[in-house]
């Protein structure tokens, strides 16, 4: 493509954000919707223009305008899918905030547009420091979104969100400074091929880990997430769960694994340990939540643990599975937060006990909610199943104990989601106001239906999403090959019996 | 070098001296009525002094050095001094009355500061420093009818005199043990191992200078003086003398003590970390915006010292970059503080009065938020770049623990900057402020806000080259 599409995708929402500040509330809504839809169009063009099986880095731009680092952009398949996820969720977020945000609408829309620019920037930056700037700058709009438009306890949540993530990122910055000195470059693709001394790798890995583990979030530094989610407005939660959490996983796959393969292999036990605790512990915590958003927030932590388990399995199934979980979780947990938002807008409470029997008066809503509940549980045919299955297969190959513990997470996941669904959609309504709630409006249809379609698509034909990422996973595996720890599965090539069976079956049919 | 050549080197100082004396005469004859004219004259003199900069060489037999380093820092000092004059007119007209001596005092201080950065001899250093300090003591107590201002002036004077004494003692020790007061001579004296007497000299000189830059543990005067002094004077204290004192410290450390890096590096590392942490922790409980900014300046000086502690050319360049960005952020923040006026026009300093500013005056709140995020070092604002370069220099010099602790401690600092943003953006609106009336002040706010916004990143290559050239002059 001849025009700098990635720069346009970053600068357009920034320009629109500045513009919306000067508009009236209604005009700001339309401007934001128009911009995000335009960006979605550009995202589709990006996907369409991406040459699957072509060079690893495409749409590359490089302008050394900052002296010490440059405006270097470019994407591989992994970044492409995450950008597409971001631009897909954004118009939905704007629609979801259409009526529920009443005060300071232009500023709200501007903050969201800014967020979008920064997210695209994070996924497309090819310069380490440019990445850091985008990565860190996202704190400002998100801090404002939680703090201004959040719930009752929003101040504490916004501080927690900001300071936790800032602390993690700053340690990463020190590591980046050292790396740029050592390798003499800030170019991410070059750094991905650079062999850092093994003894330094451990420190660097830990510094990056501090940042990505907080962002992910991994147990035990996940505590900012439930607070932030509960207090953020619905669209804020969608973006937080849908895209911002993916930055942690993206960081692992872009920095930790390829740049420090030896350290990653050394510290696999740490990641597995933390992830195993997260899967079981946060699932149990989710089971006893009284607040719907908190429940889904804890389920996010549990799902993100599948991502880390898959990534550190050091094999194709694991890594591809982790990527699929990231995409699927982005859609499904985003949709679940939207579902909560729909009923929150009507009753202004997130307390589960205040609902019940919604399948009677809100049948369409109950249908969507069930659909996403099932997707979250990992029902085959829906998005999460593909990723979780692959991640577990990969984990089993690496360490069967981890796989066994992680699988209990799926069972617990089914337990807390179904329990939530029963309490909200079935049984007797908690009050007259609950029973009188209207079913979803056309606008809410517009927010939920596209996600449902995408979830189904991802579950039925994941190849569309896996294909662009396949070569990138291959190059990552090549990079990891020398360091990958031996799994405990002791794989052996299968015997050719299957073929004979196949031929026999073939013969019988005649 | 002939006397004429030497005098030509000091042309900026000569221009300022001539202007200061002339304007003082104008003030004596025309009185306070001519204040605006005198202010304009003073600014013209500062611009003139900037324009005649550029000569390089060593004058007066090594007493005075004009080089790329001094030519880089002087415009920054003159800029800060000029803006402090610009910001003063409306403030003094509203608070007490315009008085003509203000800009003359600033000019006299600017001469002293010029000598500080150009000093290559311990006595020139002392004379320059005292010239700047004496003007500063008067400026701190400039509001004659205000008890706080008088108190600030007195405090500043007593503690400043003490610090000058310590500095002078250090200088005398260095002189006694190395036999010279010339920077290069002292460096030669230190090169063959640091004797106990020389070490004491170094410690005392650093202690005296730490007072001038308000670094922990010699920072105690800062919050009181910042709070008590009239806001335009606080703006001045926070910028120009800081630049001059840091530049002076850099030159002394590198040129005079450069052969004994190991003996002062640990002192600077301690001072730096202590300033970062104490500046951050001390600011948390503050209710007065000027006190908060005072702690913020202590915190920032800590980061500046990180660059200097590296002791390398890159470290000096980083220090200079930090000072440029710091001056911009400080000028902008104080210009915002000057807009904090109750409906009747009286200036307020209570942080709570900022409540809900984003709904009362969105543009002002946005600018203030930009300065706060920038001071906290959050990208994409330019304050991040300042921290980036100093930590980069520290990492390159192998000071990993300093970098890691310093950078982690900046999270504490982020907390109170966030508090201001929180008050402006999340809280319910308080009583409305007097609307912004001065074009000059809104212009200063707008320009500095744009400069520290991401647009400022485009200036990085230029700034990088200029600071590198300036730093090279010292090595």
C-alpha cells in the first residue's frame, strides 16, 4: 500500500479527539462514532492488504525524526489481529456509551479516541521507545475515564490502576535503556534477533515481567483489575478487558520470549506457578462475588492465566492457543461487560441479587447473555474453545501437571458463569422493577450482535485468524528452539497403524 | 588575551550591567510610575544579552570562561528571568503595587548568574553566587506589607548566608591543599590522590552548592521560601537560579573535581536519591500549591543529579536537557498558579480551590494537567524525555542501582501530581476563579504547554545536539 496507513490510523483519532473537544455532546457522539467506524474500515483494509505468507513485517514506515529513537511502525500478523480487535471494539464502545454517559460527553469521546490511537500505536510500534511511549501514555486517558465517569469508588480505583501499572512499566524502562546500549539499536525486529548475554537476560526478563505481569494481570499483582473494572464505565471496562489486557500478552510475545529466550526458559516455573494459582484462586474468588462486574473481572484474570500458560509452553499449540485466547477473550469478556452494562443502565446496580428471571421479560437479552456465557465457558464452536483447547494441548506437552491444574479452571469457569447466569436470568425476579425491565433496544442490538457474529466465526473457522499469525509463531519457535525446555510429554512419532485403519475403512465403504 | 578581548567575552554581563544601572536611575527619577517601561527595558536588555552571546574563550587570566556550555545555559537563564519579569506586572499591580526595582533586581541577579556559569575560578564562582543571592534575598521579601514574604526573605538570608559560609570554607580548604583557586589547578592538585583536607573541601563545596539547588539534606528552606515569596518571585527562584546553580555545580564537579570523580560521585548519588524520595514523600501532605511545587522542585533536582552523578559527557548533556525541560514545566505551572484567584481578584494558593477546575476553566485545567503529567514524567509529554535522558546516562555509566531505585521512586512522585489532576478533573467544582485577564500570562501558559506536549518531541534532535556540544566543552 502506497500511503502510510498505520500513521493515518494513529494520527486520525488524535486529530478527531482534539476536534471533539470543541463540539456539543450530540455532535461529539456522532464524530466519535464516525471516526471509529472509519478506523474500522481502515482496519479491514489493513487486514485485506496484509499479505499472509509474505514478509514478516508489513506496512513498514520509518522516519527518524526524534534523534534517539524513530517513528518506526510496522505490523506482523499478531499485531494485525490485535489492531483489528481494537478497531472492531471501538465503535461498539462508543455506541455502548451513547446514552449512559451524560456528563462531559466531548471529553469522554476525546479520551476514547485518544485511547484508540495509543492502542494502535502500541501494536504497531517497531521502535522500543516508541512502544514504551504509547504503552505508557495509555495510562492518562484511562485514568481520566475511570476517574471522571466511573462509579462511586472511582478515585481509589483510578489511583490503583495508574500507580500499579506505572511502577511496573518504569522498571521495564530501565531494562530498555540497558538493552539499547548493549545492542546499539532501538529497532524491535533487530532486538528480537539479538542474543543478550544469558546472565543479563534474567534481570531484563524480570524487569519486563514486572510491567507485563501487572498489565496482564497475573496473580498476585492483579488486584487493580477488579477495582478498575467495577468502577469504570461500561465502555471503559470493555476496552480494558478487550484490548488493554492484551498489551501484557503482546509484550510477552514481542519482548520477553524472543529477546530473552534463555531467561524465559529458566523462569518458566515462575510463570507456570503464578498462572496455576491464578486459574484456581481467581476462579474460586469469582464464584463468591456478589457484584457482576467483579465476577467477570476475576474471570478475566483466570482467562489471562491460560494465555501465559500457553505462551510459556514453548510449542506451536501453546502459543497459537494463547493468541486465540487473547482474541477470543477480547471479544467475549468485552461482550459480557456490555451485557452487564445493558442491565446496569436500567437498574443502576451491579449487585447480582437484585436481578433474576430476566429470561421472562428480556428474552433477547437472555439469549445474548447465554451465548456469551457459553462462549466464556469454552463451548466448542465458540471463540474461547479454540484457544483454550490449543493452550491446554500445548501445556500438556510441556508439563502435564500444569495442564491438569489449568483444566480445573475450565470446570470452575463453567461453575461461576453458569451460577451467574442462573441467578440473573432464571428464577424469580428480585423486585418489580427487575421484572419491568425492557428488552434490549436497537442500539444495544447493534453493540451485541456484531460481537456474537465474530465469536461464532472465530469458533467455527479459526483459520481466518490463525493464518496471518502462523508464520510469526513459526519464527518465534525458531528463535526459541535452542532454549526451549524439554517437556514431560515425551512425544514419539505415531505408528502407521492409523493409515491401515483408514484404508480398511475405505475398503469397507466400497 | 588583552583586557579588551576579556571584556568582549563578558559582553552579555556588560550589557546587563549597563541596563541595570540605567534602569535603576530611571527608577530613581521617574519612580514606580515607570515600572512598565522599566520592565520592558529589562526584557530588552535580556534579549540584547542573549544576542551578543557567542564568543568563546578564557578571559581575565582564567577567571572567566565563555564556552559552549555557558553559551547554552545563559539563554535559558535569561529566558527564565525574562518570563519572571513578564509574569510580575499583573501580580504586583493586583497584590500591592508596582515597584520599579523588581526587574532591576532580576537583572542584577542575571549578571551574577552569568558569572556563576562562566566562572572557572573559585573566587569568581563565589562572587557570582553572592551577587545572585543578595538580589534573591531582597526579592523574596519584596512584598513589604506581607509578613510571610518578610519571613521568607529573612529565612532565605540566614540560611543562605550559612550555606555561603560553608561553601567558602570548602573553597578555602581546596585552596589550602591544592595551592590554587583556579579550576584546572585544583583539578591538577586532586589528580595525584585526594588528601583528607581536599576531601573535606570537596564535601563542603558540594554542601554549600546543594543548598543553592535545594537538594536534600540542604532543602529545608525551600518550602517556606517558595510559599512566602510573591508568586512571580517563586517562579524566578524555581527556574533561573536553579539553572545557574546546577550549571555551576556541573562545571565545578567536572572541571575542578573531574580528576576525583570517585570521591564526589557517591555524595551525589546519595543526594540525588534522597532528594527524589524526600521530595516525593514530602509533597504528598501539602495543601498549598506553592509548597507542593517546592517539594516537586526538590524531587526534580534529584533527577537532575542522577545525570550529573554519571560524571560522563552524556550525563552532563542529560542534565542540561533536563534543566531546559524543567524550566519550561516550572514556568508553565507557576503561570497557572498565578491564575488561581478568587472572584475578587485575590490570589489563593489552596490546592482544594482547584476543585473541578476542568469544568470551570477547561483550557486552564488542561494546561495544568499537562504540566503535572509532564512533571510526573508520563509519556508522551516532554517531562518523560527529561527523565529518559538522565536515566539513560546513569545506565550507560553503569549506575544501575541508582537508575532502578530512582526510577521506581518516581512512582511516589507521580502520586501527588495525580492528586492535582484528580482535584481538577474528578472533584465537584468549587467556587469559580476570577477569569484569566492577562494575555501575557495566557500566552506563557499556552506556549509552555505546547512545548511540553508531544509536539515538543520534534525538538529532541536539536536539543540533543545543542546539549552534546555544550557538554563537550567541559571535557
